[in-house]
C-alpha cells in the first residue's frame, strides 16, 4: 500500500515543478491628441480600447449628447451590457464635452466599431467619428479631440478690380479744381510707312496728359504693334508716354486699332504744341503733329 502513496506524492511534486503560463503583460497606457477627420474620403482615426480600463474622449467644445451613435445606432449611458443587443461597447458616461467608453471584452483582431457624435455649434467639421479597436500592446487612457478648421479655397492669383469711379480720379489727384481740359488732334498719314491716324482727342488733367487716336495699318503692310510713344515740343521739350491699346495690340494689314498715349508727368513747358511719335514693330512709326493739350495752346 505504500507504493500508491509514494506515486501520488511524486505526481504532486512533478506537477508543482511544471512551468506555469505567464499572464500577458499589461498594456501601455497612452494619452494623446486625435484630430477629427475633415475630408470624408479620409479614413477615420483609431482609438485603442480595452476591457481592463475605460477610455476618456475629451472634446474642445460642447457635443450634442443625443447624437451619440455606436455603429450608427443611437446610444446613451450603458454601464452594463444590454442582454440581447449584441453590443460589445459600453458607454459609461456622456458629458457636455466628454465621452467615456469601455468594451465588454477586448475586441478581436480586425474587429472595429465606429463611434460618432455631432458638435453642438454646427460648425465644420460638424461630426466627430472614430474607430474603436483593441491593440495588444497599447491602450488609450485619454484622447484629446482636436477640431481643425477645414482648408479654405485657394485665392485667385489676382481678384478682379472694380471699375474706376468718378471720385477715384479726384482722390488719386488726377483731376484738380481746373477739371479736365480737352483738345482736338488732327488726322495724320505716312504713306511711305503705311500708317495713318484719324481725328483724335487730347486731354489734360492735374498732372497728366493723354492723346486718344485710331491708327490704321495700310493693306499690303506687315502686321504692326505700337510699343512706345513720345511727345516732342518745338523748343526741345520731350514727354515720354505709355502706350495703351484697346484690343490685342497688333494691327493687321488693312485693320485699325484705338491707341492711347499717356504722359504721367507734365513739366512747365506743357503749354507747347507737340508732335506725338508712336513707335512700333518693324522699325515703323507714325508722327502726329500739332497736338495741343488745350484749345488755347499756341
């Protein structure tokens, strides 16, 4: 009868010496910010939950508590699993700016549950949504939800400018107490160069002068583009001028184009009679004599 006793004792000793399975190490607890998705095409951010401890989501502004859903089903505070509803996510608390959740048990690999809630103010992004998962190594103890502003539309390279108004000319100093004085410009023609101009007008403001004419490029000539202008006085005075065209700037053979020559500064000798020279492509130019900036200039 001693043999069975000794055998039993040996088995107990052997059983005590057998290695025991070690428990899984606890997950590392994390506290981190998570941004709400702005673009619906982007994947939802993941939040790592575990059955051993709850996870707090803290929002930057008030949320609409009644809009909370888990897997698109409305949810309220649920401290215990509801029999028969199949839910594996418990909502422990819902506050004005916080939600506390905890799974009934650790979620399986690949198992995902969507939690969503709307912000109370309705501003974009209006909805905060996340995917709840379980990670073998880490768990989120606290999530600080970030709500970033959606990107604004790109600004155009240059916004269209409004048309000028009468008051703009006064405020910019283009017109003074003498107003704008107008004169006539007689037609000019250069048969050798194949250019001519019709009847035009001259204008003089507080600090500027302008000539407005239509120039014709004779048939059989090359296309011509006016590029620069200069006013030449009888006593040697000169006024550089800008060329402004109404159209694409090029005059086809037999066609015409409205051309403005603008002098931005006026010296004391502005009362003289000027010849306007409009220079262009191909070395061709047109000289328009007898330009006066007022009817009374001599």
